[in-house]
């Protein structure tokens, strides 16, 4: 007899009549019940991240009122970027929330050189590792522009009885168990996927809960906006310049916030393409594969979009070599990524 079709937990979880509010916690718990062999660990992790997001949100919203904007005393992070005070704060809060519950066995953060072991809580033996960019686009904080937290969860590969290893983090993005982002914008929204569609939860400040607001997000097939730091135009390769000229010829609008989470969120809702190609300063691209590109690529693909690098490789299939690896990216509406691909195939001087 054929096995019964597997239910889509993230859709079943909220299929109920009326306009009753569905909170993130309720959604996660209901979704877990539909997973075979669920142990509750992943559920716990997503809830921990939700809690950390609320704490970070509180602080981001106070920026300007208290002495938490500006450059941190620590100076630069491991990638050579200037650390803001709020970067440091967000990093500490996420680590704290994850360490307290012990639902993961190790953490990697864009702000730390190497992985952080999470001591077991009680007899729990966690099977997951979590990585994150605690506050992406943080150079925008001092000027009240949106910033975001990005996270990715993987199953560890090493023996659960010993400590986690760096290799547990060096897995291709197609092995992510869950990924998401929190955008601290005009409202605060948490968007996540466990590989079965994408859902968004807006923080209702009056009750302090993330509530389901964007159910089964689907990215438009095409868009009218392109998103790239056009200030670097003269440093881009020919094929990228040709593509950007084409965007302008077709009257696409340019939208670039300088905060990738914000740009990707707009693209998820309205369609469009986001590009960060190689420049002279960043020959391999600026954005980090593990902390930024992989989680956002999983979300965009789960919503029906595409994500490749400028060598036309699917981002999620890249085998990472190091924790802070950078890469180029083109991500967004499928028709626009395909159009860019045709330009690269036509004009690239390098063998693809
Ligand atoms: P960050 O992680 O140090 O904040 O850097 C990542 C950010 C992205 O959010 C944004 O898209 C990009 O850097 C902007 O870079 P640039 O100013 O070079 O255009
Ligand atoms: Mg970042």
C-alpha cells in the first residue's frame, strides 16, 4: 500500500476558521506535532531565537535614547568590519538565550572568530548547531534605518557524545534544517522556513508576541526593482555592468537599503533582484556564505525564488571551506535571476 501523503505542517498548523490570532509559539508547537520523530529540540531552538529577537528589538527601538549607538570599544570583528555597540549586544543576547536552554550544542556567529560550544543542560544531548549574523546592516542603526538578524540551523554531523566541531558548520546550505530572519523595521517581523514553505510573524507590541501575518509567502515571478550598490558600478565586471544598464533601459527602479535583510524582505513581497557581485575591494563578494547568503537563499528558494553566485552556481550547493567565507550573490524573483544569468553567459570573459 502506498504511504499516505505527508501533510504540510506549516500549512496545517494554522488552518482554522475565523481571524483568531496565531502566535509564533503556537504555530511552532502545532507544526512540530505534524513532524514524524520530532523531539522538540528544533521547536525549542526556534522559540529561543524568537525570545532573543524580542530582546534585541527592545534595544534597537531604544537606539538614540540610550547610549547604545555608535562604534563598540572592541573595534573590528573577525571579518574586519567595524563593530557597533548594538552588534555586540545582539550577539550576546542570542548566545545567552541559546546557551540557557541548551537546545543546540554549538554556535557560530559572524561576530566571533571561532565556534562557541554550548554546555549540555541537564542530560540533554543536542543534535543541532546554530549560526547567525546577530545584526546585519548595523551601520544603518545610527540613522534609524532597518536592520536584521539572520539565522540558520543545521543537524550536527559529529558524534553527539563529544564536542561539536567546525566541520559541523561547514555544511552546504541545502542541508539547513531551518533558516530565518528578523527585520527590525517600521514593524518587526520574523520570517522563517523549515523547508516547507515560508511564513512571517509580525511583533504585536501591545501583547509582546509575534503573530502570524504573512502566511505561505510566495515571491513574485518578476519584479520592477533591482537592488545593488550602484556606487561601485565602475568596479563591476562587464556582464554586471551590462545587466545594470539593461535594468535602467527597462525602467526598473533602483532600491538599495544597505541592509540585506530589508532588501530581501522587500523582494520577497514585491519581487525584484538583489546583487552583490565582486568588486576590487571584495573580489569574492562581500557577503558571508554561512551567516547571510545561505539562510536568505533557503528562504527565497522556499518562496519560489532563485539564488546563485556570479559563476552561476546555486548558492545552496556551495561546499563551504571556512566559517567566514565570502561569496558573490544574485538572489530574488526567478525570472530576473534567469535574465541576469543570460547576461553572464553572454558577456562573461571567464569560463563558467
Ligand atoms: P554587515 O554584516 O557588516 O552589516 O554587512 C552586510 C551588509 C548587508 O546587509 C548589505 O547588503 C551590505 O553589507 C552593504 O554593503 P555595501 O555598503 O558595500 O553596499
Ligand atoms: Mg551581516
